[in-house]
């Protein structure tokens, strides 16, 4: 694992989907990193081996996206990829899901389920340089009391 917290990576041409996702995520402490190409997106996934990618489907990237997704489990087994697309590409949903997408949507107004899915995935990723036990300990209710006790002593 890297020394960075896993990120939500949005790969699209315009920023429209990233803006809508930020709105749906509200005040959750999730960093949304935008890219404009699949190559850049996959480079970021290499740095975030448990990240969550949202990729915009377009005719010009269909073959490349399917090729990359076919290797996803081998290259990045903990990464999850969701696909967003224009309504004109809705017929590709079955193909994209079979390729491994965990979610597919054609509406920026219906991103709440995608935002929730991404947040759940990223919440399960341990903090960098922390063991699973340290991550669990930091979420326990008495952790704050123990920290307070340490300061008193």
C-alpha cells in the first residue's frame, strides 16, 4: 500500500460527473481526483491500489476501457470501477457490467447510489501506514477516552 489514503478517481472529459459526485458526497472527507484520460486514471490507480475509479464511457474509449477492465482483477485486485455514460450509450450497460464495473449510470441526477458505493469502499481501506488493528482501534468509542487519559498522565 502507498502512504496516501485511497482516493476516488473520476476520469472524464468535462468535470460534470466529478462535480455531481462531490455534491452527493457532501461533507464526507473523500478526496476526488479528476483525470482526463484512461492512461492518467490507470497511473493513479497504480498509486492507489485500493482506490475507486469512476470512468466516463465514450465511443472513442470503449475498446481501451474494456481491455483495461479485463486486466483489472490481475493488475489492481482491490480497485473498484464504476462507469458513467451519456444516455445514448445506455445499451452498453450489460457489456460494461460483465467486464467488471460495480455500477453503471447515465444520469448525473442519480449518483447517490454510486456515491454511497464509493464511500463504503473507501471507508474500508485502512489508513496508510496503519495496521488493520490500528484502524479498528481508532474507530472504537473508547479511543477518545484513552487519548484523553494519555494526555492527563
